[in-house]
C-alpha cells in the first residue's frame, strides 16, 4: 500500500513497505532513474528471510515532492524521517546503482541508527582522489555527467526527452543501452520477471516529471556532503567486474576508503546482476545487524 509522510519543510515523501512487519527493517534505496517500485524479492520471500523492507521515492521521483539542489547527503534525513514515522529506532540500508551513494550517506551520517549497510554497483564521489572518474564508463553516462558539469540545459533537455519516451514505453531506456550493455547484463534483463519489475519501476519514476532523474545526476557530480571514510557500521560493497555503468575502479576506491568493509567482486557479473543478488544481501544485512546489536549489548 502506498503511504505518504509530510516533512517539516513542507515536502511529502511517498513510500511503501513489504514483507514481515516484525522482521528486521531494511531501507532499499532505488537506482537512477528509479522509484519505490524498483526490483525486490516477493513479500513471501521477504517473510521467509525475516525482512521488513521499506522503499521510498527520492525527491522528484514518483509521488515525492522535488527538493531542488539536493545533495546525496539529503537521503539520510529522509530515511530517518520515514523511520521516525514508522517508529523504527534502528534499521539497515541497501542501495543499488544510483541508490548506492545514498545508502552510503545513511551509513556515514546516521551511525547511531543504521546497524548495517550495503552498496551494490555504486559510484563514488566526483572528487575521489587518484581516480579517473569516467574511465571504463559507457558513453551515454559520460555524456550525461559531462552535461551535468558543463551544460545543465542540455542535460535537462536530454532527460526530459528520455522520460517522455519512457511514459510511452517504460523499457525504452534499454533501447538506447542495448549496444552498450555487456553480455552479462543483457542476460539479466532478458528475464521476463526482471523486465516487468524494471518497467514498473521506470514508469513510476517518471510518472509526473523528470526532475528526480535530473537531480540525481546533478547530485552525483557535486560534493556529496559526507566522506565514505566516516562509515563505521558493518558495510558490504558488492560489484560486477564487467560493469560499464559504475566502473569497477569505483568499487576498488570504495573498498580502500571504507575501513573494514566486506568487499565482494564478481568477475563474470556486470551492473544488473545487483538485482538477483539482493536476497543474499538482505540476509547479510540482517545477520550483521543482529551481531552488531549483540556486541553492543555485551559491551
């Protein structure tokens, strides 16, 4: 069931929950473009895993009010706001693709409430030292991110046109990406169930506007508002080595930057393999949160 919660700044956030309401709470932060209806395990599977899954539309996506000039760090505020609304003191976070940086923001900025975190196929901050941010990245992404830095009007026009096409055909995004995707990604998105979930996700994302998509891209190219090195909670970094949307050097940079992170690199996988791996990640988050809570109680 779709639910709405008002923020103190007058915005509204739309979110949904699935799975076991008494299970371990995990926020799933969607990709770019994306929405609360992003790919996820079925509710029966979530019940079996003991997971209470929560996902929301980032500002400007779906039914959530836009927040102009938002940074990646703003996700921490919105996640805590929803957690307060639901009466959740502690929880875990997982972000996939464009949701990865936002999950890292929660882990860095809410250490007293986030018990465990995971970032799957994530980008890194644009000012990451000793990293060629664009190396290994597909041409379409390089084009959009360069426009975010140098020509925002062109970025706006491009993503508005893309969103218009997706309202007619929710999977139109793949038409332009098919030649850029490695074989491993084409295998994943060929699955009928995954395509259905992605189509529903994309349609919800751009249902009313393209601002969420535009603001995401801009936020990735400006200072994030936190340093991943500040993360102290148990954190899983997962990546496919064949990824051309979030290149593997981003993963390696994060693995060096986040002290104590569990870093998993799959040599034969690419970007969209982060969809089927989610159930295993949710189990890891639940177990790490339980272990962390037990260690805290013992101490």
